[in-house]
C-alpha cells in the first residue's frame, strides 16, 4: 500500500520519476518536470495525465504537427505509433502509464 502526495513530489532533474507500480509489464510513474521532453514514439500505448501545472502536448497525425493544451485533470492517450512531445508551462507533475522500458 502506498499513499503518494503528488503535489509534494519533485525530482533533481526534469522528467525525474517516482515509480509507483509495475503490473504485468505496464508501469505507472509520477514525473516532475519544468522543461520539455523530446519527440518520441513509445514502445506501445501511453496514458499521460496532468496532475498539476499546464502542459502543451505536440503530436503528429498523418505527418501533420498538432498541439493541445492540457490542464490539471486532462488526459492524453497516445496510441501505438503516435509521435509526441510534452512542453510544460513552468512546473508540472504528470502521471504516465506505459509499457515497461518505454522511452
């Protein structure tokens, strides 16, 4: 059993993570960041939940770059093959559920 106060979590570097659970090859991690990630495609599906802060999510559909602004409580689902990158506006904490070892 764990209780995690996500608003209190910080990391020594952007995208630092706290491993919460690993279930049947799927990981759940809490990330803290204040800098953009990198363009990437995960090794499977990804669920990205903004817990606090604001995150601009850039993604490509049919090779066309698009974006959406994610607020606390918003969820971004990246299906297999979705190229994307997250750009926080200041500090943000996000919960990420994805295949173990994914980028």
